[in-house]
C-alpha cells in the first residue's frame, strides 16, 4: 500500500463523522447507493487487485499468485467522499486532487463475469464457429444499471450493423456526464485499468509443445473488442429486448430513490435471468439496450454485413493465448493499464513469451476508451482440430471518478 493511499485512508478515518453527510450527498446526486460497484458473488471489496502491467497464470484451483497482495478497493462513494474531504478540508485544487487519486490508484470499478451464469463455452475451429463473443462490460463510468436484464445485456451477441449516422450517432460526452451525475464532470477518457481473468485450455493435443515456451504455436486465444452506443438505433423486429423508444417515459415509481433490494441488484455485476417480476417492469434510467450497440472492434467487413476477423491474433488486442496442447485449465489474470508504456514497459518478445499480444502493452487501448464505452471479450480458434474450451471470463474496469 503506497504512502498516498495510507494518507487518504487516514483522512477518511479522521473525518468519518462526515461520512453520513456525504452518503446523503452522493445518494441525492447519483440517485443510487454508491457503496458497492462490484458483485458480492465476485468477492468482497478487499479482493486482490493485480498490480499494473502484470500477467499471471495459475492452475484453476483458486490458489492466488504470491505476487498479488490484498489491496483495498474503494467504492464510488469512497472516492467521492475522499475527493470532497481533500477539496473542502485541505482546500486543494481539483487538478491536484485528481493527481493524488491517480497516484494512489484510488479508483472505483465494475465487474462482470460469465461464472455467474454457471456456463462454459466451446469455441471450435471452423468458418462459422471459430470467432465467439463471450462477454461485455458495463458502460464505462456508469454505476447504476443501464439494462433491466443483466444476463441479456452481458451475453447477447453483437449485431453486425453500422452506425445510423456517421456524423451524429454517438451520445455526446455531456449526456454520459449527466447520467453519471458526478459533482465534478467525469473526464472524457477516464479509464485507468482493465483486468481480464480467464480460465481456459485448448484441446490438449496436437501442435508442438515447448517446455520453456508454453504459448508457442498456440492457435486458441482471446481478444478485446470495443462497442459504443448508437443513440439513433431502432429496435430490430427479431429482438427480444424491450423497445427504448416505447419506454422513454420511466415506469411509475422508477424515478424514486431505489429500495434496498434495488440497490443490491444494481450493485451486482450480472444476475441470472428469472421469471418477470415487478422489478423487471421498471426500466432503468438510462436504458441502453444491446441492439443499440455498434462494434468498433471487430470492424465490419466491406459489405458491412459481417464482422471481419483476421486469421492471425491481433498484436494490439490479443489478451491471452492458451498454453499449447495443455488439457488442464489455467487461470490467466492479465492487467492493461493506461500508463503501461511508462510504468511497466514490456518488449514485444516479453509479451509474446507471456502469451499476450506483442503490441498490447502500450496502454493505448485503455487510454483511448471514452465515457460510455463497452469492452468485450472474444474467444478465437484456428485450423483443424483446435478447440478453445472456456471455463470463465471476468472483466474488471477501473476508472477515475
């Protein structure tokens, strides 16, 4: 734990009498409970946080890497309270406060995981099956739910459709800032870290195994994708989702402060779909259906009817390869940070030896994420006989509030 973090926690403890005041403040601003942003099913707030730039692997037996020490992971409310304390108590300029927050890596985060659904994926080589969408993150910067069905939002495959209007299709920055309701407007590029936790293996045979280069010759891997919302999107006739246009006016009672049950649901990463309940009839505000998402990566083909998936792993978006001809599942925890090119520079050869994309250590993907962006994970396999067996995938997104 850094000295700056200790200072922040000391200040928070010393001024704990102000916390109820700031809780009421954040509740009135954000319209929801800020005390939890990750799923209880994915671990307590003090769960382990990999260090920036790290890439670790371990057998899927739940044993943690000794390099990862437990760190306190703040909620969004924690960050708002500490920022207010630093500004009001010490009269520090906002620019200095943001620098302190970044230096301490005192960021809120959201979590989504396929493990919640108790499902696995088998991605087999072949023209129609070798590129499989697995999971998407929550919109960057949003705490409150933006969809009435978490499983539908997280797992629905993207549609290969272009933006409705190249000049005026995306929501403006000001719209996401308004939805977030931060006392100080959230910056346009707030993402600070992405953590991908993947448990998987290949078919367990074939290829050429190298004892000192376990990822050499692997033709099963995972890539990061990017989606953005098209504000002009209309609901396709075959969509199972509710129509945003018909739901522009929130259901009765939806504008009230959330109940305890609603807050618990909002704080969970994803939840298994069940029979419709009274809660399901109340659409969140904002309501962002998956049919309004447009893929930035992977791109559309020339006819804009299918996604273009290159034959080889993309060096800047490859998260992790599977170990070659390795039948047992391995858990890889890969960290992409906004300052990887400065704080944790790795050469292309070093990244390749870890099974990562040779150009994935620059921090560029993280730095260029905009408010409201959605990160996706795709599983890949190539050539006859190769199979990507995916046990689980988790995405943690950290951002500056």
